[in-house]
């Protein structure tokens, strides 16, 4: 399987049996998404075969679906303008005839209840009105639902990227039940704990090849990361000691009239923690707008923003990698209103080297990159500006361990040189890297943790105190 | 009570139509009669049909700039072929619908911008219309004339026709599986594709259906005017787009509302009469019509913002 000059899959041999959960891990650009697209029929391999249930030969989306293959994609793929039940209708072609609405509604309600007991999603509302976590839940439920015959193989590509820990645990428990009943699941995730605890067998990919294919109990998180080819770094970060020096560069009064006020000082990495969707993104946007008018962009921007949802508000899909990278620094790159091409190219080459964007040519379209590499470009976009404050909205969603380590390193050096980072993350490992952490609950800041107090235990305690899980 | 975003989308067009109607009645109480209403809304029927056609195209994220010339072409066919030899007329219409379906396929397969393709096609339809009727003329077929001028008891034909159009298209677009697929293509065509549907077929069918409504629009127009002209409906391109937007539709994302589109068309037709009643000189009418459009759209933006704020809290 090749894309242009890049070989995405090279001699991959993968067998998935009934009644087993196969975990698939690998770096960004290791070929995971490609193999998913080959299995579900969107891509036809240039060489080699795909066979469903033993019969090879035919290939295509409808053949794959007829063989009970369903896919939950990394980027959410529902129709946002339709209601939940209408989306069920689209995903299930055999839901024909009169009264399909009520049947679709019954189907999705039952399935949601089975996977995520206690959810409160209104199945009559349009997808637009749901939060990102709810959308993901609906998509997962639609894929697991079956009329007449149940699906045989479900491919879950980063299914928990927008779910909080509780929902993720519910999903993983359901995956085990589904497998026990004879279904198969191909689970792709960057959360190694999930892979290790849920899969029967783990396949590790690297550069378009399978490098390891062993039973799950033979792995632990250390050996898994080693197999992927990146080195585990257990060491803690040297947190910057000169904290709260001078006056805050960024501050915000308590949100919703209660809780703590927000402050950030020069050279700090401030983390925003808490369960997903508890007002962290809104806080970031408010911080951004407090320094940059909504109507009239400031000439010299003090803040840069790294978006989390790159297909929605990050990448310019039709532009080249270079153009995507340089868009925020055009002011510095141009003289008398004209862009200096040479300087732009130099900027591109510089960042390509610094963060290792995997592409033969910066002029290629941004969509030719894998998801993690696209995110790296967005990172570089913010870091390439002269802005002293960088706001990050869960930017590492779906980025592999190796890339993350590289980015952490860059963040640390940038912070030492005086930049301030405000970082919302749903991953505990990232929050632990911060100098100071604000924990959000129900839209307000409920706790501030500093230094060694930043532990999973403390953060969870703050996110859940008052005994009410949201 | 919690309103769904779909209902909220319908409130603004309905309220603006009611306000406009109230203003017209206030200025000209005699309009509040069977004949008065019929006269006010008569010309809205073809506009409503053209708006529905445009709405279908917009539901799959495209835009049809040939709507006006295509309706003019259909009007010319109605006044000539359909009147002289009905079989030939029907055949021409079927051919035109097939041409629309083919246009949809080409736009999809070649990933062409629909605006460019339909703009090109508008010259094609316009040319055909001029070839058929170089000077205004022709005659409406008897049954069309009868249908458009019939007087049902209690409610004038224009209102009955609008309600029927709204009901039929609502069922077709909002309730049926086919409608879901059309809007699904507008919302996220990749997910429709991944679910195993043929998007090219859906697009072709959507374009064909839109052509069917445009044909009906041309027939209805001739039924009212009794004769046709190659430039009879040129305004319909922009009127139909404005009608869809007024009715709560959006240019992209498959967010359309058939009932809203019909209401939007009625509002546009009424706005013209309203301005005449106000004794605004025709020189200013187009500008004033634009002002009405802007006011309604501003209201909608305001309401959307309120809705979003509510969602956050």
C-alpha cells in the first residue's frame, strides 16, 4: 500500500479470529489508520489480499460491511446536522420500510444503555447539540448495534480519546463482554493501559510493518513501548523553581462566581486538569480573547492558540504544510505587506527539522500527513510566532508517545527561555509535567496543585470531590 | 419547555411572515379577503417550488445558479410543446431532468464546484429558451390554467398550493429515508460513503428531484401568466437562494427546512406587495427588499447566539 512517495504498509500480515480482541499499537504514521482503511474496504491494496471469513477475492466498502465489519473512526464521523436516530438509519442500510424511526430509536437506546449504563443522551436531538464525548458514545453505540445479525468485527480507532476515565472503563468492560460472546474487536489506542488490560493479543506496528505479534500477557507497558521503538523515560521533570516571579502575565477572575482565580507567570507551564468538558476549553478561549479582541486582531499578538480539534478549527485542509505552519507568523515574515518567500521556506525547514515532520516536501498538502504529524505542524505554528503565551487545548489527542516526548522537550526549553504555556490536557501523564495545575469541575477552578502535589490521586480527588461524578 | 434547534430555526421565518402579513393587512384591510389573499400570494407558488428545488441542491452543499434560466426554459416548454403536443413536452421535461441528474454526477465525480457548472448551464438553458420563444408568446395548456386559477372553497388556491408543497416536501426531505440520505450527504458525505451508500447515486437523485420541482415551478408560472418569455424567471435564481436562507436553511452542512423554504418564498413575494402598499417608488424597492432580508437574517443570527449561550450554561 503506497501513498504517493510514502509507503504506508509494507508486507503486513494480520489475522483476527472470532472471539478475540486484538490491540494495535504504533507510532504516528506507523500505518495503523491505513490498515484500518484496507480492512474496511475504503482502500484497495496494491498488492496482497484481504479475506473476510475465509473468502478472498471481493473487496470494497459494501463487501466489508456485508461481512459484519464496522468501524469507529479516530475523527468523529457522524452527520452533525442529523438526529441520533437518523444517523442510525444512515449507518444501517437494512433499517428499511415504514416506522424505521421508532425502530432506530429503540435500537440506539438499547445499545447505549448496554454500553454506557447511566448515560443521559437525548436520542432525539441532533448531533450538533451533543458534546464531543456524547458524539463519540453515540458513534460507538451505532457501530456495536446490529439488526438481525450482530457485527462480527468492530474496529475501534482511538475510541476513548474524548471520553473520560469512567466512560472509557465502561466501554472497555463492554468490549470484553462483546468478545466473550464471540465477536472480534480491533482496538487501536495510545493509552497503553487500555490496550494491555483489554486485548487478548497485541500487534505492534512500526513504519508500515508488524514488528511484534504476541499475547497481551507477555507485554507490560515498558516492553510495549520498547517494541514500538521509543525509549521509556521514567524520570520526572526538573520543574522550574523560580515560580511566581514578578506579576502574572495572564490572569482571570474566578469563573462562575466561585472557585479560585487563574494566574500564570512568566516561564511557567500551567496545566488545566479535571474531567473532560468541565469548562477548560471555555477558560482557554476566554483567556485568549482577553488579550486579543474578537473584532479587531491586535497587531502584535501576545498569545498563540493550539487547537485540539484539528479538523474543526486547526488545519487548513486545502493548504500545504508550509502554509499551515506559517499562517500565524506572516506578519513577521513579510515586508511591506509582501511575504518573503525565502524566509518562509527557511522557517519551514527549520521547524521540519526541529520537530521532525515526516514528509518529503513541505509543499505537500497538510492532509498527506498522519494525524500526529498534522498536530505537530499546528504546534510549530504557535511556537514559530513571537507570542509570549501559548494556550493549548488538549493538543496531544491521538499523538504517539515518541512525538509527545519530543514536544515535551520543546515545551520545557521554550518555557525556560521565558514563554508561558497554559495547557489543557485529558491525560494524566501530561498534567504531571506541569509546574502548577488548576483542576476544573463544573466550569470553575476548584483546586490548585503545585510541584510534588501534582499526582493522579490529588487531581482525581479534586475532580470528584463533593461525591458527585458528572 | 426545551425547543429543538429545528423548531427554533422555523420560528423566525414564521414570525417574520406573520409580521409582514399583519403590516399589509393594517395598511390595506381589503387584502384580508379571499381574492386579496389569492392576489397577494399568487406569484409565490412558482417561487416556492423553485425555492424547494434550490433547497434540495443546497442540502447536498451545492448551489444552483441556473435556477432562473432553467425555470424560464421550463416555462417556454410549457407554453409551446406541452401545449401543442403534450407527449413531446413531457419527453423534453424528462430529458431536462436527466440532464440535471447527469450534472449532479459530473459535479460529484470530477469534484467540480457546482457554482461554475451551473453558471455554465444557465447559458445553455437560456439559449434553448430563446430558440424556442424568440419573442414573448405561447399559450398555457388548458389544464394548467384551470389548476392555477381554480377556486377551492374557503381558502384561496395560492394558500392551498403552498401548504401542499410544504407538506409534501417536508415528508420527503425531513421524514423519509431518502431525505435523511440527502441531508446526510450535506452533513458528512464521507460517513455516508463509509456506511456503504453510493453518494454519486444520491447526488444524481437529488439533482433530478430538484429539476422536477423546477419543472413544476415553470408550469405553475405559465399557468398564472398564460404566456411565456425566455427571460420570464431570471429573478428566480437569487429569489430561490434568498428564500432558502430566509427560511432557516444554510449554505453548507445539509441544514435545510422545507417548511421554512416555502415560508421564505411567501415572505419574499409579500415583501414586494408590502413595499408597493407603502408607496415606495420602484427605484427604491429592491434596496428596501434587501433591507428586509438583512433584518430577518440579523434576527436569526441573534437567536442562534442566544441558543448557543443557553447551551453553554
